[in-house]
C-alpha cells in the first residue's frame, strides 16, 4: 500500500481557483482514475495508473507528429537521452539545449511524485532493453542494471550487521564501566573479564557474583567488598558515569546531528510514505546515531537500542543507494532499498530476519512490491549472518536474551495469557497518552529550549533511583534475560529461591513453593515496574538516541513474571484440584513456567505500544526459538491490540507523527464521512452560491501570453509550489501543471545561458511558437510541463478522493465543475480536513 502521485507537480499549499479546465483527454483520464480507484489490488492499481500516465505523456498534435511530454527532458542513468522520445524540435526546449540541474528533483520537507519517478524508471528500463541489441558492452550494462538492486541490498545488509555488532559490543562494555573495570584487559566487559582469567573454575566467583579479575570502583578505591563504603563509592561512580555518558550523547546530537535523536521510526515511516527530510539518513546522522546509542544505553536510561537500529540501517541504505544511479537519482526506487534496510534493522535488533521483513511490510513501508519482499528478506538474512559472525555477546546468540527450555503449557493457562495481553494493551494506552502529553508540553514550554539540561535531569533521576534496586540497576536486556529464563540448579538468585524437594527426580523440572527470596523479588519487581512505567514516559522523546522496544518489553516481562509466579503458587497450593488435573501429575509434580509468562508479557506490552500483531509474534518466535509458545503469544498479542484499539487506535509512532505535523496519510484508517471535494478544495469561497471562506484566487499561468517578468512576479508574490497552466485567462482550459522549483530553475538558467531572453520575453508552453523577428526571443518551457494532471469534479466524494491520495500517492488534484477549473486539493488539505472532522486542530499539519 502506498501513496503514488499521478501528477508531475510538487505538493501545493493551496492553489488556483475556479477557472475552467477541460480537455478531450480529461474525460478519459477521469474514467481511468475512477476505474482504478475501485481496484482492490494496490500494485495493479499503480501499474494501471502509471501506464495511463505513460499514455497521456504521448501527445499528438494536428500535424500528426507524436511527441512525448513530461518525462522527455529527464536524463537516464548513463547520461544520454532517449532519442526515440526526444526527437523533434518541438519536443526539446529551443531556448535551453538541456534541462538545468535540479529539474525533477524535490525540495526539503516536500512529498515525492511516486508515479513520475516510477514512470521515469520504466522509461530508463525500456531504453536499456533497446540498447542491449547494439553490442556486448550494452548487454553487460544491462546485466549490471538488473543485478544492481541485489548488490545494493547486499551491501546494506553487510553494513547494517557490522554497525549492529559494533554498537552491541560498545554499549555492553560502557554499561559495565559504570560498575567497574577489568584491569588485566580494560577492553573486556564484565562477563568477558570474569571468564578470561587464569582461573576458570567456580572458586573464582565470590558470593556477590564478582570475580578476581573484575575490579569494582569500591575495590579500586581500597574499600572492602560488601561494606557501606564500597556501596557508597559504587553509587557515586554509577551516577557520575551515567551523567558523563548522557551529556556526551546529548552534546554529540546537539552539535553534529540533530536528526540522530529519538528512535527514528516515526520519521522512517513518513519518509517511506514519500516525504523528503534532507540529512535524516545522512553520513553524520549514521555516525552520531551509532555513538549516541552506545552512550545513551550505557547511561542506564530506560530506553533501548533496538528501535534505532532501523534508523541506522536506513542510513546505510540511503548512503549505498547513491552508488547506483538507478536508486540514487530516483526517490521512489530509493524507497525500495529503504524498505529492505528497515527489515535488516529489525533483523539485527532481534536476530529475526523473517520478523524484520514482516515488520517492514506491516509497520513502516508504504509501497512494498513483490520484488522488494524478496530483496528485503535477502538483506535481513545477510545482516543477521554478519551479526552472527561477529558474535557480539559471545554466546552464539544474536540477542542478549533467549530461552533454552521447551516446557509444555496447558489450555487453562490461556486465561492468564489473555489477562497479560489485556494488561499490555492498557499499558500501551497509558504510555501513549502520557508520553504524548509530556512531549507536547516540552514543545510548547521553555523546557524544549534546554534539551541538554533535560537529558541531565532525566539521567540523574534515573541513576539515583535505579541503583538501590538490582532489577532497575541492571541493563534492561539483562533484566529481560533474567525474567524469561527458567530457574535451574546453577541459579542462586532470590527470584529462584524455591523450597524444592530432594525426594523427587529432577526437582528443577517441577514447580515448587516459593521461598522468602521469591517474595522479596516480587516486591522489588513491583517497584521496578512502577519506576520503569513512569520514567520511560519522560525518557522517550528526549534529544538523544532512544528506542522503545526494550523498555516496553521490560515492563511487559515484569508484569508477566509476577503473574506467572502468582499462577505457579496457585497451582502448587491447589495441586489436587480437578481444574489443575492436567497441569499436575501428582502432588509436588506441577509444571508452570514463570519465564514463559514473562515472554508473553514482553510481547503483550510491545504490542500495546506499537500495535504490531503478525510481525510481533514472528519476532518473538525467532527471538526465543520456542515453536511451542506461538499460540500463547498470538493470544496475548491479539488481546493487547484489541484492548489498545478499543481505547485509542494510534500506535506510539503514529501519535508522534501527528505530534510533529508530518503529512502522513495512514492507509490503515477508514474515511467514513460524507463530505465532497467542494468542501475541501481551495479556494473555497463559494458553495451553492454562498460565500464560505475568503481564500485568495487561484494563481494560474497562461500557455502563451505571460512574459518572464510577469511570471517572476507571480513567483515572488506567491508561495505555491506549483501552478496550473491554462490556455488563456478567458477560456481557462487546462493545459497542464508546472512546478515552482522547475519554473524557477528553467527561467534562471535561460537568463544565464540563452541570448535574447529578457524580462519581456514571452514564455511558451506550446509546441509551436510564432516567429517575431522584431521582438525578444521567446522562452519555450514545454518540457517541464506535466501534461496529465489528475482532475476530479467538485461533487466527487471525499472517500474516493482520500483513496486516490492513499493508493496513487497524489500530492494534489485539480477540481473542476462542468469542465471549468474551480480549485485544487492538496495532500495537506486532505490531512487538515480529516483532523477537522476529528475535532483536532487542522493547523497541526505543519509540512507540505
């Protein structure tokens, strides 16, 4: 599903009025559009529309000569033009021998023209196929063009896997640096240090899980282990290191790459829908995002690095796409690479290649043809393979947490699984509501002017309150690993303090009565739950790289583990009950796995926040390797989404898109209102003969009567991003649509390079120009004119218009009445109209 535009114009803020527009091709075009708009297959719809656009770009004049308009001026990847399409003096600007640089490109914070770029790529492909017959070298170039897409996603996968491995290793080392250092090899983290010394037996471990090679900061300062002095020194160093890492991350983002903050997924969704944000996927953003992720995770904040992996991978995709002009010069084709890169980002975040592809398809991609599906899978596979080769955690796993048990579950347990799903949906709604409230307050208050101080404040509060509780002090990924694990004979933590009987075989296989340690752990986990739920609201959105996957999963795993322990004790204490007869073989032999409940809770909380379903279940399956547990996770994920949607349909990413005012038209929402195009178009100063709104008149350009000076004055006095071209101000028959950017560049280039072009030169958008030997040289600009803009009537239902904008990716459509041009509807107008119908502020849509 995607937005694809049928017109060659940039998004227009609002344009031109009620003038007439009627051409013989207009009725054909409208019939084609209405037939296409009713199609249920979006890819087929797009193909039909592009083919229609190709047809309308071919115009036949009265002399019988066919000419190709709209795309004829664009150069192909090999630098040559299609001679078949560009022959004839009427098809080439006589004033400009070639189109100036920048024609057909896009300004920052504007929407791309999907259909023009796709049609341009088809023309380029036809040109290459035609050239293959000219010799072996052309066949080699054609083969290079065919496999360049696979090579590009291969490079993206390698780069994404490499970046992920470096980030995982760096963040793990810096996280442990807050608590101590390995003197024998300072580049080792705690786990590597404790198992790399001369003594590898269990005696090298002390009672506090320390080791001879690892020096805590209290030990470094000469304080005895376990004393009050050691605790205070460790506490102080923990806070100081966290503040240092936090301020470094904030300064790097502030000074070098402001776009590196946040998770990046809302912006990636907007970019993949066809929006241009220059620099968001650049080299500096990639570098600072990677460093900032390591620093922010090491600071101990309630955030994760898994979400920003999508941003990092898309940066790699954007950079490598410029090595292949097929993608670097075509924004629509580039988004195919970015979709594959998004899949690779989730693949390296969770070690889930299939889940990454489904995430890209379900959550972020707007246009996802079948070939992109294959390339996304290949890219995700390569990225996961590279990360597996690096082995950042030293345990042959791609993530810090996984499960190694396969204990059975019973039908009765679906009840607590569904309960956990409902709690996950409630948490998702709670988090989204209050996080958006805080982010809106940050934007509207003076707090937004001091991002570094805000980061320091959040880091200080987090470190101060995290250290006393071991479950908040540890890294969130380590917490999830602890909570989803099963208690074994080697575990001596308080959460595994059970009164196991030595009279039965394999006592660790069966559930047992909880000891005092489990009760203490439950209280600490409850405090950790409250703390993480609250602090994550204030952390997500601060000006450092911050993801939401891991904090959400940590909250869910705490909920799940607490519920799991409760169910376990209920069953153990009622082992003889008929209701639990299939859970307990006999007294003392019941199987309830609290770690499974933690895993289901992690999926439920993440689903409640992001509203993922299919991709979430597959990610959790690949993450844990537990095929046995797909049904519990499916039940929890669906319940979480149902409960969350009942309270509010927006995911956290959609909410942030709306908060930032990005022009994102969600294809998953239905438009059920009964308004028509006349209610939305601009200028809308009449309706059934009565005044409605005092909009300025529609600015138009005539095809053969306006001078360069008049056109430049129009450009200076208006801010529109495109203009309808009409036959004359009297007839107002529509000729086409021209972009402001293209018009500016063409006029500026003509003044510099063409002799005789002066202020009173007439601009012609026609094929034939009358010769006036006594007058100034004319300026012919037909090559920059879109000859097939989309038109609708003023009575077209807005439901149809919205579907056209969603499925064709329109940036604007011209509105007519009895063949006369009335006005224009832009994507921004549609979004404002939807916001107004929801009783929201229509001015919250900030960008074109």
